[in-house]
């Protein structure tokens, strides 16, 4: 008995048929459980002393149920918004149930993500009805020609189908069933000299006849019915409108029943809920989806844009609905507030009559005047009036006589957001360590848009731990960008584990991010085991990215399940691209800036891959590692590139080649930039004389300095001199971090956090207790206490005086302020222009469409940019029309398109000297007037200082 692709039951029975001849019967009792669902098959065969075999097979259809019977329901199933409702849960005693309830509109967007009995059972293995090529048998026909030779069925040949791998037609597959096919369809491989196959016709018809047989076979296989059946009391304020209402775990007690009291959100909608449960005794169970209707017969709805710029005007629309059975007289009001000005009032102060199933719409022209979230409060009530409504006095219900709704609009400052971070690592060592920070603003700062904070942690990895999902404030829609959210989590976990600081909560949160990143990265995997930025869409895998992914997967296996096949497939692909010299060939588009151009391409790529293999735990005896090291040894003396030297020093440190490592570090130390108590390396060591303390270094300098730090830290035993040198490097790296614990781009964040985690593990010792005093010249003072117990706790305080000068005394880390400035002039690295098409300005009240045509090219010092992103901010009230993503993906260089609430990101594999043109249309969904310009920015993803920004406006303004 076969079920779910494996043998579930087997046995034998001796039957004496001599008296009756070769005839007899017996009964067999089977119990069908969920272990056999959905389509078990039973095979019975008998063997005679003469060598003959008879058999028969039957397939059953078992209902797809689960042993753990789970049900879910709401009581009542229809309720007022904001009211309490009982969630009734039933499952096997001791079950743990996960409940989800979402707005029905969410499921309409992505119905395929729903769990069902069939989708769960579809996850189990099942038998396809043919043997895999490893156990397939050779064709029994003798060789009769140069193109006709015995071979296994590498591509299984279903009955009546043509084998593309084979030159001849195998007629025994089209001559009806035999015992062999019974066993094959059941998934049993028989080793026997019994007669289970029909004889094979080894005659070779002519090609014409061959095609005729094939055609007949196809016709025969398609006979019969075609296709299959298609699955066919008082006033309250509503202001809580989530898309996801319930997302929680609930245990079920010994009774097998649980009642949970929850409050219905304020939305007028249909909520869809489901749950799955697991128990040790009954396993998995899934409930069918159930609905809860949140409804009231008299209510008001608001139509608002998601965001506007300060000073813009838009039409606020309120619609009042009457689903009572009688006519009512209503009055609707928009509350006044400081956050906006009402330019024209709707005729709402006078009452209006609404009969059953009618709606009334009111409009106000509103101008946003303050920044941040601005609330709009709309109220409507049923009047007890003597005025006739529908031929008689208006009806007044006992309950639900009014409805008040609060919704908000994000009011943004004009210009472009600029965020700067000043980070310090202050170590008092028994004395007072102090630093002065000056918060200065440019002359063109947008009024009222400034914010500043000081953030303090007692651990050098604390900020990264607090922001595991937002280390880099950039789009993350490709395979390499996804890994920047994956790799640092591994280093943070490794550090916390070694330091004894890894709690269950931290581990659970980090593991959740790792599992999401792992599943997402598999979407960028090629069938040959390699990885690239956009997966199969790229055509070829990428050598460097495959090494990066493989290293991370290997290190993550300690914390989450990683299928070892994904690692081995990648290693085999990389081994196939290792040259006889031991160096690695660059296959696919090389993403990493530092490895592009010049004679060091092959060396730096080989050093990176070899280091990745060693980090995974491979030894120098591994053929890929030993051959890679041989390639690198031949290049050490000829390498002059600073980045490559740092990467080589790290690789030879991992390999234990200390003489080569020491020689490279000596060369690096001669080129180090030492400033006070900090040390770093730079491709451009001469700093601009007008550079401010807030100016950001190139991402490449951070990465190269991090590799140098890793090389210094990897040594059999570290002396105090070694630790002091590493501390000076860490002091510089700490100042380059952003407010979220990462750095400016992807690879600098990955390598720098790896280096800081290594330093924290081997050299960083926190003080017993440290106090940090933050003072300003404007009488502001705040003291932070940092102890071992709260070393990972983020402490933050807003800074009131901007501009202003603040003094930090003792030990602390992290000071950030953010402000907005008008867009800078277009930089020289990119050429960027935009054209707006003709718009129907003569009808401003109607939704309008606006064509945009963007022209851009790379005009920097290199032949082309790295991966570039065109970031298009939407005009307030506008959004891309449906189908924009598909349209742009057909245009040159476009690899991916991401559409957010108010931003469209277009990923380009690169930009060259030739101008590229991208055209698409945006449509107005909410009427906004006095529109402020929006921005379009193009930038190099790996060199953020190479960018250009322009503005575009509505031609009707």
C-alpha cells in the first residue's frame, strides 16, 4: 500500500488454489487515515512456481482531512466596529494554534497565499509514475546503427510519448500495460527473473512510419474527454484601521475548546480569519476560513491622499451612507484644526435628507500647513428634525445616531531628506573622555524640518542588533541586496553567543529574519546552482555573488535549517569555473565595484572566493582552497591595489600563511592614514580641505579598512600592541556608521560589521558602569547610565537646540540629526533630464494622467556605472498606472521595478555613456492642487556619491 510517495503497508498471504485450479479469493481489510491521503494505491501480485506473475492495481481517493480537527468561529458573526466579539476555537487538547484575521481586500490582492487542505497535502512527496534515471533500465533492443545504441531512460518516457534524448522509438511503451508498468506506476523497483515484461518489438520502422506511430500515440493519449472541470448607544470615534487584525498564538486547554475575546477594528469591512494548530498527539490541523462582518447601518467614509507636501491643497471627500430602512435627516461637519486650513467649506452645515440605501458626498478644499501626521476628524449625525424627509419626519434610531471618523495624512517637508550621523566610541579608561559635536544647518534648509537625537548603547554591536532589518537605508530588491540583511545577523549572533548575551527573544527575532532572507535568496538561484542579482532573468550566474551566498549559507547552518544541497550545488558550479591556474573566472556581471577594472580583477575575485571557502570551514587541504591560494601566491608581489592587498592579507590570515600575511600588513601599515587615535586606509587619502566632520567616506574605504582590521585580528595570540592597533581602526570605523548601526552601502556594511563583531569578541571589554553626560551651551543636560545589565538597551533623547553645540563626556555611541534641504545641483556622474507629456489641464476636477519620459546616462570617469537605481518620487495624489512595472521591464537595462506608496524604483544593471530613455505614465487618484515639485534621482548603488537629482512638476500648475 503506497501513500504520499512511500511504502505505508506490505504483507503476504499464502492461498492454496490446487482444488479450484488457478482461482481463489480472499478479503483484505484496510483502514484509511490521513497518513494515506490524498490518493493511495494498492498493488497485489502473485508469483507462480512456473515463473509467471499476475497483478492488479487500484487507486483510491481519500478525503484530505487532518487528525487534528480544528474549527474557528466568531460569535456573533456580524458586529459593530469597535465592539467586542468572541472568537471560538476548537482543536485537539493541548494544541497550540496560530490565528490570523485580515481585511478581505488583502486576500483579493494575493489569493494564492492562502493555506488550504490541498495546498498542505501538496507539500508531501508523491510518486510521478516513472523511475528516476539512476535505476532506469537499458533498452533491450540490440545495436543496429551508428545513432541507435542502448542507453538508460535519462528523461523518463511516459506512455505514448516521444523521448527527445533517444533517436529510436521505444515501441514497448505504446503496446499497452504489463506488470512492469504496474510496479513502475506504484513506485516499486523489482529485481526478479520472473516474467513481468511484455516482449519488445525491436524492428526499426522508417522515419516516416516512425512519425506515424508517434502521431498515433499522441492521438491515442489525447482521446476521451478533454480537459477537466474547473473549480468552480453613544457616539464613538473610529480611528483604528489595520489591514491585519489578528496575528497571534493561542493555546488550547484540556477541554479542546478556547474562547478568546477580541475587539473589532473600526473599519467597515469583511474580516477573514483562519487558524492552524499543532499538537503532540494529533499533529497538524487546519480550519476552513471564516468571516466576520463589521458593519453599521449609518456611517461616513473619508477619501484622502496618503501624503502631501506642506503648502499643497487637496480635495477632502466625505461620503455618508444610509443603510437603514427609513429616510433620515443628517448633518456632516469637518472639525477645524491647526494642522490644516479649509479653503472652501462644503454645504454641510445645512442638513440633508438621505433615504434608504442612499449616499451623500461632501467636499472640502484643504491646505496642509504643519509637518507630520495631520488628523482629519469628520462627524455626521442624524437630526431629530421636524423637516420632512421622504414625505414624512425623518427617522431617528435609538442607537447609532452618529458616526465620527479620524484619519490622517502625512505632510512632508519640501525638498529632499538628508540624514547625517556622527558616531563616537568613547572609552574613559578611568578618566573623562569627551567630544564636542556641532549641529550645523545649511542656509537652504527647509523651515521646521529639523530633528536631532542622541542615542547611547554600551555595546559596539548594540545599534546593529536594534536594527537588524534596516541596517542600510536603500532598496533591497536583488540577490546581493537581500544578503546584506542576511549576513550581518550571522555575525551579531556569533558575537552574542560567544559573549554569553544571546537571549531567547533575541535569537527568535534574528532567526526569523534569517529564515525570511534564506527563502527570498533561493528565488535568485539558477538551475545550475549559481546565484545572480535577478535570478534566471540574468541569463548567467555570478561568480562573486555565488561565493557570497554560499559563505553565508554555510555560516547560517548553525542557526537555521539550510538545505546542504543548495551549498553543494553552488560549490560544484564554482569549482567548474576555477581555471587551471587556480584563479577563478568571472562569470556573469560582476557587481562589486572594487573588483572591476584593472589587472587585479582575477586576483581580488579569487581572494574573495578563497576567503569565503575558509570562512565556511574548508581547510587548506581542500582542492578549491589550495589551488586558489597558489593563484594568489603568484600575484602577491605584483599587486599594487590597496583594496586587493587588504583582501589578500585577510585571506592569507585565514589560511595560516603568516609570513605572507605579515608582509602584506607591513605594506598596508606604510599606507595607513593616522589621525589622532584613529587609523584607516583610503584609495583617496588626501581629504578635501572644505570637507565637514559630517561628510561620509567612500563605501570602498570602509570595506578596505574592515578587511585590514580582520587581518590584524586573525593571529594565534594577540598582544596588547595588536589590540591597541585594532582599537584605533575600530575608532575610525565607529565614526562612519549610520544611525541604524550599518554603513552607507551593502558590502561595506557586511564586512565592517563582521570586523566589528570579531573585534568585540576578541578585544572589547565593557566597563562595569559608565555615565555619559550630554550638555549643550543652551542649558540642556541629560545623563545616561550604561551598565552590564543594559548594555544592549538603546537609550535615546531628542536634542532641542538645532543648530547648536553639544558636549559628550565619558563613553557613548551615536548621535544623529536629520534635516531637509532643497535638491542639490545635478552632479557630474550622471546626466538626467525629464519630460512631462501633455496633460488635460482644462478639466482640473477630473482624474488626469501624466506621461513621464526620463533620459539618463553615465558621464563619470569610468566606462559605465555599477548597478544604478532610478528613484522616482510621485507628485502628491499620483501613482503609476496599472501595468507600469511590466512596461518598464521590457525597456533596456531594466532588471526589476518596485512600486511603493509614493516611490517608484527602477533597477538598471548598469548605465553607460549612451543615453537611456524610460517612459511611463502616472495617474491622479486624489485631486491635489498647488502641487509642489517631486524629485527624480539616479545613483550608483555601490558609489553613493555618484548621483544626480532633478525635479519635475505638474504642467497644469
